[in-house]
């Protein structure tokens, strides 16, 4: 790679289900595929990676899983959050992981400022799946990030989806489009920051 070339956009996926197999993880991987098709590098943290101590707890910032989560979040140009719908909201595992982003409060920029985040949920009912997507978007706003225009509530999900890792064509297309939106926003942010830096340099 040319040393002067910019690094690829990096998109981090966080899955909120500790269940194996998991419908929401299958959907998350499909969304990440869309990010990859748009030119991004991706990574995913699910299951064991989200078995974190309950926030807050003593010496929590030294826990290996917490260290990995925060390092990946700091590196990410965008994220995709996935959760099963538990009583109309996100899983406790995902919410606990997101609470650890408080450690990003004093970063520059703070929290997840300037990053796009796609959200998806899986549930047996439409209402629960939609409520979970809305709850995830509320957290995204609280972390100063930008939820993508496309959010994906997958209702009437089935265990067969997790076992066979198959998603209907329409849902798969929507998930990949959401992943691509995360990358598109990240590229736009990169171009904007570069232009802003050049403008500030011309004023010196």
C-alpha cells in the first residue's frame, strides 16, 4: 500500500445476544457484509466479547474484554449495533457494553462524535423489534453519534434464521444498504475534516 494512502474505513459490529446460535448476529454479519462491499474493513464483537463485568465495577477498565472493546471503538470510523428485542428494548449485554463508552468521554472528539451507527433488532413481534431499534437510536444520540437513515427491525424472526444463517432477500438487501450507509457517512466525514483542516491551514 502507498504510504501516503489513507487507511480503509473500519466498521465495528457489536452484537447483543449471548445465545448460540443467534438471529441478531446473523443479521449483523449481513450488515457488515454491506460495509465490506462498500470498501470497509470490519470486525465483530459478540457473545464472549460482551461478557463484561457489570458497569461500573472495581478496576473495570483493566478487564481484557473492556480493553478490547474500547480500543476497537476508538479505532472505528462507524459502528453497527445489533440486539434481540428483550421486552421492547435492547439486551442487557449490549446496554452494559455501551455504558463502557463513558470511558470515551474525554477523547477528542468525545464519545462517538462524528461517527455513523447503524442499528438493527430481531424479535418475534413487530412492536418489540421497532421499539428496540428506537431505543438503540436514543443511545446513539446520547453518545453524540449519527444513526443511519436506515434502521432494520426484523420482526417474526425464527430460530431457523440463526441455524441456517439465511435471511430473506429483501431484508438482506436492506441490511447491506445500512452497512453501506455507515461507510458512506464515514467517507464524507473524512473528506469534511480534511477540507476543514486545509481551510484552517490557509488561514495561518
